[in-house]
C-alpha cells in the first residue's frame, strides 16, 4: 500500500526546526559575544591585573631598623646580618623527620627545636620560620650541596637586632621580639598595614616599643617576574625601603654603667635628671636582663629564669616600682607648710622622740636627735615629731592638693610606655580603693603617718626625681624625657625633639630657697655629711629610710634579726651644685638600711662623675657596691680615660667595632633578603604605727 507524503507539512516542520536551531546558534554566539564584551571591555582592567599578578610577584623589602644612641653617640642598639636556616611547614611532608635529617647536615640544638616549636604555634603554616640562625659559611656550603633533599627548606640572609652592651640600660632601651597574634591584628587594622609585610619583629619594651614607628622605617617592594612554577626569573621594578631613623637618647651610657656597677648585686632604682631641661641623664633599674635573649625568641629555660626570679629582673623599678618615700618626703612637707602659711621657717616644735595623737604614740628611732626644732633643724636632723605634727595641721586633703602638682602619684608623661601612677592618698582615693564601708572611712591617725613619707604613700623613683628636680629648678617643672633627637637615616640630618615648656608651680623664691638651704645643710652637717666630706662642690640632699613591712605596736626594728627582704629601704634625693643645679636625682636601694649608708654614697659618685669628670677607683667602686663606703676611697680615675670597653663585663673594642661595621653594611643585606608587672617592687608600709629611720 502506497503512503502519500504531505510535502508541505514536512517542509513546514523542517523550516521550524531550522529556525529554532538558528535561534539557538545565534543565541549561543550572542552569549559568547556578550561574554567576550564583558571580559574584554567591562572587566578588562581587573583581569589584566590578575594576569599580571600571575606573571609577577610582589616581594616586600624589609627596612633597616634604626639605631639607638646615647647622648654622646655611643651605639646602644644596632643590626647585623646573618644566614638563617628556614623551614616552611606547609611545604614539608614530614616535619620531624626533615628536622632530624637536617641535624645530620647542620648542628641543630634542643634549644633550636624548642624555639622552632614555639614559633610554629604562633605562626601560620605557610610562613617561613627560622630553625637555626647565624650559620657559618661552612654550614651554608654543606646545606647547599644537599639542598635538593629538603623541599620547603631554604637559606636566607636576615638582619638581626644586636645590643652590644647586653644587660646595660636594658629597661631603657627595651628589646624587639617576634610579632604575636594580638600585635599582628593591631597592625592589620592600622592606617598602613602594608608597612609591616615581611617584618617578623617589633619593639616590645622601652624605647624600642615607644619609638617603633620611627625605628621601623618604610617597607619597600620588588616586583618580580615569575615562572609557571612560581620561581622568580627577573626583577621588573623596585621601590627601595627607607631605613628607620636613628634615635638619640639623653642618657650618658658611661654614667649608666657606673651606677649599675655601684649597685652591684643589690636591687633598686635611680633616676637622674637635668633640672633645667628635664633630660634624663641616667635611668637605672636593678637587676637588669640581657635583651639579646629576646631577639630570636627567648627559650623556655631562660624565660623561666627571668620570669620566676624572686629579684624580678624584668620589672622596671624606676618606672613601675612604687615605694614609700620615707624621710625624703620631708622637704616637700616643709615647702607645703611655707606655701600654705601653716608654719614659717622659725616656728619651733618640741621633739621629745615621739608624737602623741588620739592616745597613740607615733615614735622615732632611739638614735634620733631630740629637742626644740625649727624647720631647718627638722630637715637637717630628720625630726619625725616635727612632721607628724605638721601632717596633723595640714590635713590629708591639703597635702594631696599640694603634692599632686609636684608629680607625686601622677603620670609624669615620660616618653616610654608602662609608667604607673603610684598612690598619693586622700579620702576620695580610699573610698575608691577599698570595698567595705568600714575600710573606706578616713581616720585622723592615718594622716599622721603621711607626714614622714609612710602610710599609704607609694611613689616611683621617677616621680621623686621629677619632684626634687622641680625644687632644684626653683619650682619650674619639666616633663622628663629620654629621647632628645632623631637622625634621618638617609640624609644624616639630626632633628632635636622640642621639649614641652616648663610649668611654673608658683612657689615663692624665698620659700624654695629656705628648703634648698636646709637640704644643703644635710650634706654639710646632717645625715649625709660623712658621705660628702671633701667634695669640691656644694650639694643639697635628704636621706630616707622607709619600711618595707610594717611593725607591730610594741615591736622594735632590728636589721640583724629581720629577714633581708623585709629590711628597710635606703633612699636619697639630691641636687648639685647647690648654687646652680645641673643634676638632680632620686634613688633607692631595696632592703639596704639607712639612707646615709647605702643610697647617699651612690649619689656622691654620680655627682663626682657628672660635675668633676671623676670615675671611682676600683677599690671604691667595689666598696660602694657592698654598702661599705661613705666618702670616696683611693684615687679617682679620670672619667675621660675610662672607656666602656675597658669596664669588666662589657664587649671588647674589637667586638664593638665589628658590631658597628655590621650595622653599616646592613642596608645591602636588606635588599638581598627581599626574596613585662604593674606590681610594686615592695609593698607600701601599713598606716599603723609607722617608723621612719634616717
């Protein structure tokens, strides 16, 4: 049977199919064309940048860290170059086995392994981490010959921070350490996070921390062309890094070294200031620590030794250690009496060796001179009864309001971080400090103790030094400062840092002169006269001996029967020369007894160095460090002839010269490598039954 085809129907279906196919084809070509327009026109710049990024790599050039100098140009912090063995954990299949194999080629100590483990815990797996530092040329050659065996391991040239004088002035200089997670987050949220790309270290303490932006410099970049495998083939463009600026300190490092040696193994703090400018000439906290331990990441054993030591070497006692000022507070109490009109210089007070208030006996040491005292005699012989009664007359609020402008219990604003406020008590402070209502009430008997620098009084040596410098400067107060200039690393132009103008506290010149003359008497015929016997200059001073712990009601103090760390602190404040002061200082020797025995002899040697250019004889230096000297012993040396390199415990001249040379050459290496306690040092004495000795 023959089927008759419907040609017209089939043609219609064919044409429809062709039309649909044509529409689909045209639509597909349209989509392709639209995609091409989108990629080649709309996203041209973005895709071109991505392609360029695939072809090139941006490598940061870490800047040379700036130097730190003392006031005479002595280098205190510098840089040196060295090869490091670095491992990228993400590129190593078996990390432990790789390290074991590397140890057969290059010496890797257990300390290296511990430090590397700590770094791994703090860093991301794709970061390159140092396993061994300061490789010798022989070790570099040995690894180079077997480099193919260790994927993910490489030799890099890096710059390392170096502190040529080790522990000397470590609390001032500070140290650098690896950037931790919190610091990294802070940098990423800063105004210029790119400036720390490629940088592993940051200032952690002292000037290194406070002047980090100036010391760090500006990171540069290299634009490198890379192969498909990611290896650099050639440098396309380069923007060099800008080295950090040099920081110049106000301290005299030779004076700093002398003072630290005078302390010996004892604990304490000393701050010396130029009263006319506020420049800090010495800033001592003993004991110290070696900042070089922190540069590559301190190991657990050394950290435990520092952190768990009963001597607290990481505590900056000059900045953060708070102490009762003892009798060194008395000249300021006398000035308060004159300023407020409560007493004049000729007011007479009987000192029978004690002061009775509210049925309570506030005593004085049995060795103290008694009798009728005017203001000069009260300062000269450190009469407790005179100042007990004065405190009662002034009252706690008047004392607080007078002492605060002098800097007691206040932040001085010195140019390093971490300063503590201490305690200048008044009723508002007590209400905020104590929790229970019965503790918040201020009792009249608590005021009496404050007059002799005990009770709740607790200040830093920096605050005490600023106060005596202000008194020496006629009542004009300067903000203390450690950094006096910066030097541009490229132009070598030095730019002095402007100091804040002095603040006039408004004391009457005759009142200041009265106090200063009384303090001159202390050094000439009073409690420190034996120490300053034979001095060719006049100085003013005041000894102080403050309790480290309180005594019971009927308990008498005996240094022999008291545990060493519970003995009294030895303090001294002073200025010289008396007629035109060029240096003022405050110092404490912890648990060392009378101020005239331990603290004043250190002050005498400081003044001899600064005013006369004299350096103690070795015999004298040793005697002072043991607390066994008053006036200088033996023939003093000329300070100009005593070099830092000749002082025991410091690097020799050759080592220092090599360190300086390494610093000078560090810039070239930079381009080649582009591929801690707010606690007091001692507890303040109780307000109950205080007893201040001289």
